């Protein structure tokens, strides 16, 4: 069942490369906040986790698309 969602996500991201890029850039920003915590201001972990959650939600949203 998990493989089915992975294939649907891959198919959706291959049709919409800008959505693919945005989701992965958001994830990269989240990882960057977590790695460079002194530069991120007063709440780097909150910002990092927030961006990573947005990235995961973008992947889940793409896997739920029917077309």
C-alpha cells in the first residue's frame, strides 16, 4: 500500500515540477534552519520543524491526488 502512494506522489511531482521544487526547497530550508540554529533568530527549532512539517504535508497532499 505504501508503494502505491509513493508511485502516485512520484507521478504527481513529475507532472508538476514547480510544486516538486517548492516542496523540496521548503524541506531544505527547514533542514537549513536546524543546522544553522545560531543564525535563525530566537526560535530556530520551531522554524525548522515548521518548514519540515510543511514539506511533509506537501508530500502527503501530492500522494492523495487522484489524477
